[in-house]
């Protein structure tokens, strides 16, 4: 994979970095045969970030979805996919990350080393978990009602919009009791709801207590300017320098993620092809539904590296 794919002069590639929820026991299987990719998730550095041997986490569903393990797990899988593919790919026109994926996006864009990203993911998870020690928290998907109505019903019960994902879809966050009360009101208004396997109210004011701790983590790490532009999750605006990256990553801990704005930014910037690095395929599915003209797939949908590259070559030269 040392030779870049042939691409047309008009093709523009976006790389999408997922958040939590798509973890599974085989999430690293595709990458184990690639020495560079396997280096991301093998060895003492990753085990230190994870807090357990990888095999133990993959075989224990409780650990697999625990926030403290899930964040470095997802980041590692994302960076392993990138390491496996990057030498064969053209320079991305944009990189976008969803929730913890925004941290991974700066690794993909060359602003951070893989080691720094993995360590920061574990530290981020730790300060967020501390905010949920005394009050059970969670995230809940909501669909089928207008964003404005859903937001009003959530606010009435002390819950929040954590992530805007569409015209009538969102992720709600808050204390578990507030979410349960909101769920009853939302369902009475015709909404469909579902609980996510995440035990912290990410991207809501309940994470305000994590700001100082994560600010110290960010201050201790040098961010290079990204080699490819990265979208800020809270706004969909393009980030091109390391200091702005730190600000965006700090803001998104306790502020709503505007993933719909990030998808709009892909279209507005002429993206023609988007590849989600996995695990899971939620981001490519959302972008494909919102902008059918953009060709979108996830690495997790393929059985081999060559399958990914063949699809990309076809779409980038279409």
C-alpha cells in the first residue's frame, strides 16, 4: 500500500472518526495482519491507556462498554484503521470526529501522535467519569419529532440535547431520572427512543466539572497544526491550528455537538466521498441519508483492506 490511489482532479475525500457505541469483540480483527496498524493496539502503551489487557476487555461486555475503556478502545480502532490505509489514500480534504472521535480526528490529521491521543482518551474518560460518580447519568437516542419540540420537552425535565444529528433526530443526555421523565413525554409526543450503552452525560452541562481536569491534560500536550482541516464538533467550523484544536476539544465536553452542522460542512466544502474508520457505520449512514450524492462507507463494512481500497478507487475516480 505504498502507492497512492489514482484519483480524479475533482474528487474530495472526508475521513470520519466515530464515537462510542460500535465496540465489539472483533473490532481489531481486520487490522491484526498489518504490522503498523497492530502497533497501535498492542504493547504496554495501549494497555496502560486501557487499564486492562486488550483480550480481557474484548471478552467482557461490561468492560467493553465502560466509559473508561470505551474511549481509548474506539480511538485505538480508529487510528489503527487510518494507519492501515493512510499511505494509499489521497490527502483528506476534511477530517471530522463524533464525540471522542474528535480527539481521534487530530491524530488522523497529524496534529497529535497516536501515543498522545490514546493517553488523552483515557484521561478524558477519567475526568468525565468523576462527574457521574454521585448521580447516574446516560445518553438516549430520540427520533421522530422536530428538534425544537424534543429540546423543549428535555429542558422541561432538566435534560439536554447532547448531539444534534438531524432534522428530527438527536442524542439526549442528562441524569438518568431526568432522561426517564423526558422519555415518557417524548414518547407521548410520538418520538422513538433508545438508550445508548454510555453511562456519562457527554456534551451536556453535567460535564462542566471535567473542564478543569481536561484543560490541564490539553495544556500538557503539544498540538501541531493539522495537516488536513478538522471540523469542530460544536460548530462544524474548520480548525486549522493547534491552539484552536485545544479550544474546540475543551468546549465539546460540556456543549452540544452539532453533528448535523459537520455533515452540512462536508457538503458545503465539496466532499464527494467519505470513509468512516470504524468501529461501526453510524456516521457514514447518517451522512448518506442527509446527502445521498456523497458516497459513504465504513471500513467496518469490508472484509479486507483491498476491499476498502477498491471501493475508494472506484468512487474517487467516478
